[in-house]
């Protein structure tokens, strides 16, 4: 029985010794993925998209800003129309025409007094008056 045990141990030892010759090891090289730490710059967009897809945090300030900044089509049209009319009013100064523009937010008076252009802007909410004077217009 002892010879059987010794031969079994000897066989396992030889098997272990033989398998050591088959084991090979190489150097481990760390390659970063994140471009901020030296990784491939092409990974940046992929990493950002994955991070945004996993982000389930809702910014409470963003909701407040969108309700204030969100304008309807009618408000945008009204704003563009006011800008267009104000631009036309200022373009007419070169021909000697003066005039005024009145909106819900402000009143604009344009007066051309023989080369001196005066633009008065009155804020309807506060009553504050701003006056712009330009000299040297012909």
C-alpha cells in the first residue's frame, strides 16, 4: 500500500513539474480607456454618450429656465416683427423720416434734428428713459 501511495505522490509531483514547463507569463501592460488619462481620443465621445445615457439626475434649475425661456410661436413672431419694424424705422432715418414704435415693453421715438439723431427709449414697466444721441448724420 505504501508503494502505491508513494507512486501516486511521485506521479502527481511529476505531473506538476511537467505542467510548470507549459505555463508562460507575460508582462501586464495597463492601457487607459479614458482620453483624459492618456487613452485613445476616439473613446471620448463613446464614454460621454454612455455617461449621459446612464445619468438619471434631473436638474431642477433646468426646468425653471425652460419655463421662463420657453416661448410660444406667437411670442417669437411678435418679437421678430418688433425687431423688423424697429429696423425699418432706423433705416428710414437716412431718408429724413422720423417716427416712433410702441410695444408692450417699450416706446421708441426717433427724431432727426438736422444731422443730430436722437433716439429715446422708454421702458413702460419702470418708466425709465434712455436717450441716445448721434451727431454728424447728413
